[in-house]
C-alpha cells in the first residue's frame, strides 16, 4: 500500500466540473467534488477519471495538491447522451491504463460512480488487483418501478444486476436503498455501507430573506416558491407548475426554477407550454443553472422549496433547502421520505399529485408562523448532514478494505513462502 493511499475515482459519463443542473449533472457531481477535496485532507491521493467532453480540455488538470482530474479520450470529445455511451467503455478503460502506464505509482482502490463507470472499474480492479467500491446513485429498476422513466436501456438493467454482486463494497445513500439491494438484488448486508450525502457550511449561513432578495433583485413582497435541480421529466416540474392553480388568488408569487442547460431545452419548452395552459407564464421564472457556490442565497430568498420528483435516491436539494432555513414540500419518495420530517420541517405528498403539492405550498405561503417553525426544525435536523462527516465515514470504509487486502496479501505471501 502507498504511504498516502491512492484512489482512482471513476466518473465516466459526467465530469465533476460540469455545469450543474443540466440534464445529467447534479447530485453525483456535487458528491464527487465535495468528497474528493476532503479525502485529500484525510491523507488520500485522488485521481478522478472522466470521459473527455471537449477537445480543448487538458488531459490532466491539477485541481489541488494531490487531486487531479483526467479527461480521458473515449468516443467523440463532445457531450453525448449517457444512454449512448456504453459502447465507449472499453476505449475508456484502455485509455486509462495507457495514460497511467508510465506513472511510478499504483492505485490502492477504485471508487466508481454510476453503472457506466463500474463497467470500467470492474476491468481495472481485476487488472490492478485492488478493491472496487461503487455507488450507483440511481438504479434503473427503481426508476422504472416509480414509473419515473420509460426508457431505461435493457443493457443497464442487466449490467446493474451483475455489477451489484461483484463490487467489493457498495455505498448506499439511504437505508431504503440498502434494503432494496439486499431484498431485490440479494446483496449481503456486510457488503453495503449506508453513507448519506451532505451539505457544506455555507448553506447554514445566517442571512435574512430580505438580504438575500436584495442581493438577487427579487421583490421583497412577493412569495417565492423555488425549485432547484436537473431539468428532466423525472423531476416532476410539470406537476409543480400545475400545482400553482391551487395557490390563493390573492397571493402575489413567483415560481423560480433553477437548473437546465441546452440539453434540457425540449423539456423547458414543454414546461413553458404547461405554464401557458395553466395561465401562469408571467409567474414562472426559468433562471437556468446556477453555480453551486451561489445557491445558498437563492435558497434563503425562498418561502418554500418544492421537490416534486417521481423518484429520488437521496435528494440533496431537500437537505440544502432545510439547512438554509426553508421549509420544503416534497414527493414522498426515496431519500426525501427520510430527510424531510413530515409536518415538522416540511410536507411529504404523493408524487405526481398537483393538488396535494398546491395545497401544502399554499398552506405554508399563507402562514408565516408555520414557515418559521418548520425552518427552525429543518435547520436543526440538517446539522448532522455534513460533507466532513460523509468523508470521514468513507475514509473508515476505505481503510478497513485496504487493511483486509494487505492481510490477504501477507497471508498469501506466507503461504507461498
Ligand atoms: N445544482 C446546482 N446548480 C443548479 C442545479 C442544481 O448546484 O443549477 C445542485 C443542487 O444544489 C444539488 C444537486 O445539483 O446539490 C442536485 O442534487 P439532487 O440530489 O437534488 O438531484 P440529482 O441531480 O442527484 O438527481
């Protein structure tokens, strides 16, 4: 083992530096950014490998001392729909091996994100004889069951079923995810660690709503309902727009939607048409994607954050909103059902139910006392979700896998002697 254990972190289909809120870049990108810089502080070296998405990108980008990002050639050097990327996995794997062949160090473990990276990780872990740790972020079977997706490739379903049993350790974001892996996929409990996602200290910043609105040039008297995230049908923004017809006519409000890039333009047009049908086009503001570091001020400006997703494995936006002191109205699915304390920090409603969303948002908008009460509970509840704590748990898991591995190699050396 190296003195400073070296991790090869695979993020094949999206770079941690990608603009967030597009159609594929969200929670996973935030996760990789946040934990990788903290793993360095804990004494690990981290090389992140992603598929090159731009000709101009350098092969190696030094992000900080000990943390590098490799843009690996595999397929066209442009953004490609993730459902069309699996045929480039072998090229990616070969390019990773070729890129590092002249380096004078080895990797101690591989940490793969999303099923596509795991396909590459599987081969690399075999070649390098190192532990392979994986985080699925979402599972096709779970999305299909939530009727949140109609077109998960068969190849993904099959690959996930196979990979899930082959990883040396799976990191699940919630106990629900862990249960699904145990009961549906038959993974032994000791092969899964539940480590939730976190939130940075900047989201807990004390700033009044008025100050936040001044900074953003939002009208202080308006009520603001905020939605943040990738813009794709799974996120249920159509449900939220329709929910606005249940808001009290006397309330002056704006629905502010953060997220969405060029690839999301078809979905944005669809949503704008729905807003037109509902007669609220003038009240819906599409801001586009906002840099993660600038989000705390947007959250603080809101009266309610709505998360109408049909499926959500963790739902980082809910945690960020509650840490920022804003009540949430969220679908009763996945991680949201675990982080949002119903009736105390927010409301959980049936996914897809515009009337329930509208009713609960309206209730909060009309009752400042309730909002403040929920906000206080939310902030308190979120104090246990920190990226530092997440990283510490990951370090312990990595260390124990590395210790197990070195015991095995010592034993086999002795046996061979
Ligand atoms: N996000 C961002 N800027 C945007 C849109 C989203 O920084 O314009 C971040 C958001 O703050 C959150 C993540 O993207 O940290 C979305 O994570 P979540 O778990 O809610 O959804 P996912 O993308 O994983 O489905």
